[in-house]
């Protein structure tokens, strides 16, 4: 990646800025911002479910 590792940090900073600005918007952006915690919980539970299935032997 060009300018690594600084470009990675700049990308993460830009993403954080976009997410923070979503909280100050009206309409669909506010709904998306409010649903982030719910989506995080769903992803965490799904990840644990997939990892648990991966460990069990087949047969």
C-alpha cells in the first residue's frame, strides 16, 4: 500500500470522521448511525456462532 502505514491510519481517521458526522445528520444517516450498536452485536454473535461450528468435528 502506498505510504504505509500512514495511509492506513489516514483511512481509519477518515472513516471515524464519517461515522461521527453521521450522528449530526438528519434522516437516513441518523438511522444508520443509531443502528451501529445493534449491527455490532449481531456481527459479534454471528462470529461466535461461526467459530463454534468451525471447531466441532464433522461426522
